[in-house]
C-alpha cells in the first residue's frame, strides 16, 4: 500500500469512528473492512461519511458523485479500501495537473 | 451536512450538476414562455434547476434516492437536493409535528435556508410524493413538475391506506415473531429496518398525527398545473389509486411497471430512471445526455387509466429480473 493510501486510511478510520461514535469497532479498520458487514453501517451512514469526506477534501475529490454511482447492492459490499483508492487516485490526478 | 430549518436539524445532501464538458446535457430552467410548465418565470434565477428528492415514511431515508436517481439527475444538469425527513435517518426526531403540513413546512424552510428561489422539480417516493403534492398545493409558484413513485396526492383514499399501514406497523413491529414472519422472503436488512421503524413509532406521535392530517379540498389538488409523472408497481395495491389521481390531475402520465412492488424505486431503479428521464425530456423539455438507459427485462405498461393486469397480461410481461412475490401475513 502506497504511503499516501496509508495516511488516507488513517484519516478515514478516524472519521468512521466519529460517525459511529459509541458503535465504533474495537478492531483496527483496514482496507478490507466492509461498511455493512464489519462496521454495521447502513447506506445512510455511508452517505453521511461521504458528506464529511467532501468537506475534508473539497474540490480535489468528487466524493458525492463517486458514491452516487453505486447502487444499493454495491454499497452493501463497499470496502473502506475502495474509498481510500478513489481518494488517492483523485489526489494523484490533481497533483499531476499541477506544475 | 446539517441544516437548521423550521426549528429542527435536517440532514441534507447535495449533488451539484455534473461538470460541463463531461458529456452531459443541461436541464434548462423553466422559461417564461414555457406554457407546459405553467410556472412563473425563472428567468431571473441564474444557475441550474433544482430537483428535490423526498423519501418515504417510517422505514425510509434519503439513501433510497442517493443510490438510484440522484446521480442520473445531476448528470442531466440538475442541482440535486436530498434530505432526511424529520424523525428519519440522521435528521432530528422531535416527538411531535408529523402532520402533512409539518413536513411541507420543513421543506419550504429548507429550500429557503438553501437559497433556492426558483421553481423546483419535486420527486417523492411513497409518502414523499404526498409531501411533494402538498408543497405544490401550498406553494404553486415554487413547483416546476412532480414525479411521484408509488404515491398519490393527499386524498382520503390514500390517507386511509397510509393509516392502515401505520396501524399495522404499530401493532406488528413490537412482536418479534411478527417481524420474523414479515422478514421471511424479504431483502436482507428488513429486520434491521423494522427495528428502526419500531423505535421511531415508539418515540414519536407520527402514527397518530399523520393519519389525522387535515386534507386539502380536491379542487386545490386539481389546481396543480405542472406536469406530473406517477409510477406504480403492478404488484402493489397503491396502483389502485392511479385512476383517482388521473381524474384529479388529468395531465398526469401514469406508468405501471410490470412485476414491481411498492419498492419499485429501489428494486427497479434502472427502469424508473429511464421513465423519469424520458418524461423530463418529453414533458418538461429537459434533455438528458446520451441514450436513455433501457433494460430488456423491463416492459413498463403505460396506461392512461390504470386497469389491473389480467393473469395472462401479467405473465406475458413477467420479467426475469422481477423479485419473487412474497406473501407476508
């Protein structure tokens, strides 16, 4: 896992714990952690997390549009790693576009 | 994000129109000479048109829209507004204030807070559609068009059905055995939603207040002059309301989706998406980008006045993708 992905994962983990509050898991959150099975998050919770991430990353990552392309079945199977990879790829694109 | 409106905190999600150059069409704001829309001019309102997506009652949240129609509408050029109704999802849950007018007041206050001034395209799923009609009745100058999925305007017949549904939920959900029986054959997650609904009905006066909502005179419903699209599932009893809706609002385009149930928006989102985009293009002059998605499985029946399908008609349009019909209770 690239270094940037590692720091993004750490940041997302913190946000997930904030969203889940008392229901946050004791175990470490990894790239393979699934939102529904492992974290017990409903689709509406994933939407809320998307909102927080958008606030954090601003124009660099179009998070809402990425999540909205998923359907309800896909979002049930969504892994934390998929979000991390999307953010990392978006940040790379932004970085590559800068002089 | 959280927006304070009408005295409570509402969970709101926005999708901006997909950026220009991403090969998408633009939805025009309703023009002054657009007699079809019969809405006041939005010429002084710069920016893209707004679509407001309203979810259903008791066990629903904005996620039903977020993962079905929100992105296609943003791609069609809309600024998309979604919110959790009071008492639902991540919005505040006051104990009281669950009559139709309370929900309409919330919506009006929310749009004010968001600075939305032009006429909006209202989308409602199940009871969310009733809130959309209720908003159009009280704020006719602010409605551009209405899409109602498995819904109806606030009529006595529809509200009686809503009352029966809520009474049944209030009676059955506290019983574990009843929940287990209901969950059999349903989608994964039904039990979890049932628990959330039970908690909500226990914590609020919704089950008593909503059915007792004051209803508008039918003439006020008929005064809604904007284009209306009503989508029903052929296997849902709500489709029986279609003829009355067509009588009250003759401009309505009614589509009954073969093999679909009350959850047609989620179960058959691709079909609904195709129907909505086609209707926006044909009735509202909104041009979606690219070909309207179709699915060979889906053979929607378009009927001006809905008549229940004969067994033969049902089987001829039976779809491979249709969920097996469960028979709870």
